């Protein structure tokens, strides 16, 4: 899982941390208008092509940075296309799940 910011890409909790018993300290991340939160399973970053090359986190980060100024739906659409391009029909053995959320600006309050 990563905290995805337009201006700063930061590593958060690695996917494997949810597979073993680990105690975490609670923390808070403030998301601002325009920020994106992207949660994904390791099936995305560990998907492989026929040559056993993984998609990998570096490729995911590069893709997300490349679509930073695009519409809110762009990261998910580009991620699916990029993973499909890498695998080129190679069989997959992991589930692949990604959720992309973009923080919208606050709406002005109306007198009612």
C-alpha cells in the first residue's frame, strides 16, 4: 500500500505486512484536494510475463507519476493496460486488485 501524493510519492506499508502477525503504530495521513490514494494487491506488482519478469513497484510508481496531471480515472485505466502489455497473454496465478481514489476539492457552502 502506498500513500500517493501529487507532489511527493512516499512508501507506506508493504503488502507482505498484512500476511504475518505484526503490530503497527497508528498514524494519520492528511489527504488534500488533488491527492490520490492507490491501494493494490501484490498480484499487480508480482505479475509476470513469459520471460518471468515482474511488473514490479518501480514500474508502478513510474506509471503513476506519468499520469499525475491526467483525469482521476487515468491511473486505473493505464495500470490495466500496462499490466496487460507486460503479460501479453502469459498465465497469471495471483488476483490483481487496485483501487484508486482521488480527493476532490471542497464544494463551496451554500446559504440555505
